[in-house]
C-alpha cells in the first residue's frame, strides 16, 4: 500500500511541476518592459500580439526578446 501511495504522489508532483514551470518558459519569446517604471509583463501573459500598456504610467510597453530564445526561429 505504501508503494502505491508514494507512486501516486510522485505522479501528481511531476504533473504539477511540468504544468507550472517549463511549459510556459518554452513558449515565452520575451517580455514587455516599461523602463521608466521597471514594470515587466511576460508575452505569455499578454493576450494577442499587441503591446500592452504599462499599469503604472499607461505608456506602451517595449518588447524585449529573452536571450535564450534568440537562437532558434522555428
Ligand atoms: Zn510605465
């Protein structure tokens, strides 16, 4: 019984971690920045392709590619 319980917990833990971290990180091409306010919004958190406006000052935010994603265009 103990083994089954442990296996179940491991399964649940691995599903959660895959859900939470790596998946979103791989899809993210970068982030939007407002340099004046130091505000950052990841592109995966923005709906659509338009740049969001800064929640602090209302200016359009600037897109910045994350260094890890510039190597591959596919
Ligand atoms: Zn701002």
